[in-house]
C-alpha cells in the first residue's frame, strides 16, 4: 500500500510544476529512516530503466549522496540517475525529490540504526537491498 501511494504522490508532486519535471521518470521502490543521526535523515531508493539508485539525505553536516545499487555501490551522477540532459535539471529534480521526501518523512515505515556510523549503515542497506533485488541481465553500471 505504501509504495503505490507514495508513487502517486511523487508523480503529482513532480508534474505539478513542469520546471521540476524535466524528463525524470523514476519510480520510488524503497524508503528508510536513518536513526541515530541528528535530525530527519533518510534513504530513498528509486528505479529508472532497470537501474536502482539510493539517494541519502542527511540532516547533519554530511553532504547528500547518490549511489547506484550494485555490488560496487559507487557514486552516481544525477543526470544518469534521473535521465536528464543537463546538470541544472538534475539539480532541480534532486532538490524536488529531497523536498518531497521531507514532506513524507513521518510516513516512512522502516528505519536503520546508524549508531555505528553512516558508512556501516549504508553498507547494510546496500547488502539487504541487493539480496532482495538484482539488476536485470545485461544492465551494467554507466555512472
């Protein structure tokens, strides 16, 4: 129930203002709160053309991170992740997703303990999500 609803809300949010939308057609596939971090922090997983990405938003001084869900779990470029042609549009869509998720924060149903550090928590999230999802055959990282 949660994911279909959040995707309906996301679609309405991103298309409400066409300047935010660009060509970004992503589907939210998972969300989790990051506990033990100062302020509301979270991970939102989204899929675009058979690839999944994790956008981490931290309320602390750590900069947001975008990673492609695969064994390497390397940094992803927002243009690639959102399927847009320029950095400005990618920044607008990234900011829109952060703003949207901040509105949805209280509805996030799962959480991960970060008391042993954010890097350890992010590795745990990667491992769990890779167990539950594998990239389709023929999909290779292009970040």
